[in-house]
């Protein structure tokens, strides 16, 4: 009797778990897996005359990608994304540490200030930097009125403008996971390190930094991955001089109407982006085994 009850309870529990996971599974299958499979299939097809695809299998799209024409754009995208990630880490870590060590009322206010940019459309925020950076913009006007410069600086349509726009857009993605990690940090370990004679620098390098490494890695991934594929920021702030791979893919789909080549570029970019993710998962799995 007791065995039958346990078996029935276990079956009901498994059924409940299945129905709880069903909405999320269906969402991923319809809106993530299915589009990804479509892009994968399109990458092996021929371009249609008036757009679309011809259902003829070919490797020509990947051959075009590996010719080397696009590797400079891939390299520029990775480099700008790496610079953006490092800059966000250098700015975001002290900011997250400061917020996490404030009293609760101030902590909540500061977190809201970090999240406030999300209340405005990303495109509108990027155009705000366009207004600031142009030759007749706010920055040049202020510098000239203070007689710091005689001629307007060329800020717009430069890699500098793109990096600033990317840092501004993705900085909250670095701050929030760092804050979540630092908030749980046991600061009694810092007091113990000081009692044992460690100075602030040694305490940070040997205690705080290793124990907040998960937040650092998570924040870096959340910034690096969207920064590699960014196309709005380089399109508005970089112009034709600072094209990233996201702009190439956008042009292939919307202007050149070469969907197979755009799909092939998308798949290559996804593989490149997934490499650090797999490294992170492997390191996490190894540490759990230890």
C-alpha cells in the first residue's frame, strides 16, 4: 500500500514538472530553435534572383565567407567588443562594489539609476550620442565656448564614438551580475585578511577578486556577446568607416537580399560567440567537480 502511494506520488510529481516546463520548452522551440534551424538551412542554399532562396544545396556561401573578404570585419567586431567588455568591467566593477556596500535605501536608489536607461528605447539613446558627438553638437560647442579648442573635434563616425556608444548601451549588463555577486560576498573575510597583515591591494587580489569571479565572467559574457553582433550603434555612430559584422549581416538580408550569405555569416558569428560560452561552462563544470 505504501509502495503504491509513493509510486503514484512520484508519477504525479514528474507529470507536474513536465507541465511546468512545457511553456518554456515550447517558447524555446518556436522562437529560438526553429529560427536557428531555418538560418542554418538557408546558409546551404542558393540566392534567389529577386531575394529569397533557391532550394539547391551549395557550399558557396561558406566559401565566400572564408575567402578572407569578411575576416577584417570579423576582426574589427571582436576587437571593438573586447575593448567594450574591458571598459565596462573597469567602470562597472567599482560601481557595482560601491552600490553593494551602500545601506539598503541608497542601494535601491542607485540600482534604479543603473536600470533607468532601459526605460528608453535603445535607438533613441544611441541618437542622443549622435547629437552629442556631431561637429555642431553639445561637446564641441562647450569646448569651443571655453576656448579649449579652436576647431570642432571629429568625434562622430569614428571607432571612439562606436566604443563609447557600446559602453553606454551595455554597461548595465556588467553592473547587475557584478552587484548580485558582490552583495552576497562575506566581508568578514576582508577583516580577517587585514588582521593577518594583508593590505588593501592584497586583500582585493587574493580574497575579493577570486570570490567574485563568477560575476565578472557572467558580466563579460553578457556584454561581449551582444557587442560582437551590434549593428545599430556602429551604423549610427560609426557610419561607413566603422562597419561591424552585424552591419554586414543586416545589409545582406535587407539591402543585398542575399539571405544565404547573410545566414552563413550569422552561423559563423554564432560559432565564434559560443566559444567563450563553452569555455566558461567547461571551467564551471571543472570547478564543481573539484
